[in-house]
C-alpha cells in the first residue's frame, strides 16, 4: 500500500504562536511525519524561524 502525504506551510512567530501551533497539530487528520523549520537571517545575523513545513502522513 502506498502512503500519501500532505505538506502544510505554517507561518509562525516562535515567541507568540505556541498555542496556535499546538491547536493546528491536534486538528490534523493523519500522523505528523516531519516538522521542517525554515530558518532565515535577520538583522545582525540573528537567526529566526519564519515558517514551518509540516508533513502529514495520511491513512
């Protein structure tokens, strides 16, 4: 049986969106296969995560 996957792009502010991310993950239909952060450079070479790719494995 082939597995199917769905990729979600979740825009996030790491300091403020913990509860929104938790709610999103709890409302997924399938199993979370991976969470991939996109790390960007900010002012003065400061790193920040501006969005996540969330890979969902569907049944």
